């Protein structure tokens, strides 16, 4: 992985998720001095399935001593659907209405779907152990601050100074309050997701379900009225994962993640293909995740232009977009390039140029989560019978062929001129967008 000459810019990143780690790795590549502060005291391999589009794969491919080194590590623990594809079933009859083939993999822009914790561990270890990026675990950020000349955070009662601070601390971001000037409350979206990940031990012993574990990796979806159920087997069928999105109006004042109840899942699946219940009943435990939305943010950038929100802190996504983590990664790449091209003397303008470049693309990609969910939840089965491809999971070229680094290099000068012509104050105001939804806590 080639690195640019040192810029003298110090970047502090809050949050060691995929967005924060990518921002750190890319800042390192672009010649900035960077460190991460994370509230969790230790890294744990938690969670379930996460998806990265080929636009993220293009970023991963550039990491390592040689191109593709880190991507190869990720591929080893990711699902391989080159043979199986994605099979979409009608919810009640169970018939496969569309067998969506997996596109040939691009060597320099692979797609990854795997266990969030396992993939995260690979990226975390690369950033900390191989690149030597300082990652301070167990450091809860008490406060953010900035002025015209610097920004920083307060951790354990001490101030940490930087040229720019990146708030990549999720939908509950403390940086968001400073950037907005008020506390942004989460609200119920009207939907929730049950999620589970477990071994194939019971699945492979049941004649009804062993087919999913004995023939490599699989991916199946059952589509019904206002509900969709997705089931995968990964790592040559050894691990099983399912997610079920459904209507839900529960209050989420205190938390939006709870232990799930199988009896509630079975109730939603009444009248469905018996195979769905056969899969779910093997589940040892599950999570009940209430999808929340936040009012659209008028800006991601602080008043002085030295604190910037990134990833879920700025723009949470619906899971049906399959782009939430990928767009956070694009943010990190774009910001690192903008800071290098702007230089140490122009950090506020460079940060605002970053937002100028990213804002409309993010809004457009966010919208695909809503359109895909609505396409499945309001399926016209007569139309599907005429055109089975109409129910396929969208894979838009304008999303997946995008090269965040190349785009930042090509568009920065124009974006910088635009924000400078607006003036610093006007540049922090952007058009409102539709409400956005998140599965991240």
C-alpha cells in the first residue's frame, strides 16, 4: 500500500467501526497523522451478517503490502455465491420465482458478505498491528471542542488536540450534538428486524434443512406482504444466518435492541412456506432490532469546519440498501483525499468540500434502501410472473462501479471553489432530505 508524503495534518477519529477504521487507514495512506479513540474496552467478535458492495471491495483491494492482500483475508471468511446465487421464493408456496445469478467477481472490486465481527477483526488488526495506527480502547469521549485553529476531544478529563476530529461514533454520536447545536432524538420507523447467527449443528441433522449446509454457501429469500425473510449459509455451509424484516410499532425510548422471542417470529410466519419455520426453529437465540430513523441532518460539518460526522453518525441506512458500511468507507476515503489536497492551511474549506462531494450521492444511495424494501413488501405477483427479474435485488452500476478515491481526486478542486464562493457560513447549510433509517446502535 503506497502512502503519500507527510502533510502535517493531525486527525483524531472517534469510533473504531468500519467507517472509523477506513478513515484512519486512508488518512494514513494520504500522509496524515491519525489516531482512533474507541469507548469499547476490548474488541469482541460480535454481530451477524454484513454486506460490502464492490465499491467497498475496490477500497479493500488497495490495502496491504501488495494489492488484494487484505481482500483475500476477507474473502476467506465471506460467503461464496458464484455457484448458488440468490434464490427468491414466494412467501406462501415456497416456489422459487427468480434465481438471481451472482455476477462474475471483479478481482479489483470484490463483494463481501460475512460475519460482521470476523470481518471487522481483520480490518482492525491491519490498521493497528500492521500500519501501526494508535487505537485507544476504553476511551469514552466526554466532550468535543473546536475553534478557528484546532479541534479536539476530552477523554478521561484530558484534552486531546487535532487539526480535525472525525465523529464516527454511530447513530448516538456525541459529535452530532455539537455539529447541529441541538440533540437529535431517534424515532420509531415502524419496522424492526429479527437477526440470528448460529452453527449448522441442528440444521444438518434435519432432512428438511440439511440441503442448505451440505452443498456449499447458499442465499435464499422469502418475500411476503410487508415482510421479507433472508437466510444464508456461510463458510461452506458451516454457519447459518437469517434476518426477518417486519412491521413493528414498539416504543424505543430507552433502547432499540432486545433479545428476540421465537414465538413472535412464528406468529409473523403463519401461513408461510413451512421451510421458513423449519429454519427458524433451529435458532438458539436472536436479536430484536427496532429500526429507527432520525430527522435529516442539515449539515455534517461543525461551525468552524474542524469536526465532521462520518458514516452512521451522519447518514444511517436501511439494511435493504446493503450499503451502510460501504458508504461510511467511501466517506473515509473521500475525507482523507480532501484533507491532503486542501492542505494544512485550508482544513475547514477541505472538510466542507468533502461534504459537498459526498452529500447528494449519499442521499441517492440511502433512497435505494426504501425502494428495495417497498418493492419486496408490496410485490405485484402478477408482474413477477410476467417478469421474474422485477423482484431481483437491485445492483445499480452507478453505485457499485464508483471509485471513491478517483472521484475525490477529480472533483475536489471544483467542490473547494464552490464552498469558498458560498462563504463558510452558507456552506454549512444543505437541503433537507427524507428521513433515514438505521440498524446500527
